[in-house]
């Protein structure tokens, strides 16, 4: 997917994956009471910044299209077109989900 937003430095653009709406006993939970999603799909990656300690650069850890788990309250929400995205720091990406 190509969009007109490119993260800078070691930031990642993520499209949140919403969980399916659950009904318990016929009660629908309103959007305001739902938990913020913590899983998403990587849409774009920022730049690789060489590590002083010899650690891996961003592109060695993540790829566009990866499904990731990110910090619950990390990042900045943005809206581009009719979709909402999240820009998070490399440190806010907690895991890559392997299916």
C-alpha cells in the first residue's frame, strides 16, 4: 500500500487492526468504552539509524506488511484521507506476530 506519509528517523507507520465487536448477553459495548487496539499492520518504515552499540537497524527488525503489537499508549494518531494511522517509535513496537 502506498500512501503519502513517510515516517522519519526510526519511526513506524501502523494501521491499527480493530478486534471484532463482541456482544455479551446482547449488550454492545460503546466505542468510548472499548480498549485501544494494540495490534496493527506496518504500512511504512522510517530511516535506518546506525546503532553505536552494534544493534540491529530498523529494517533488519521490521518489514512493511508485518503484523505487530505496539505499546498501548505510545505513538501519535494521524488521519490521512479516510483512514487513521499511528506513528510510533521503534521502541514502542513490542513484538512481531508470526502466524
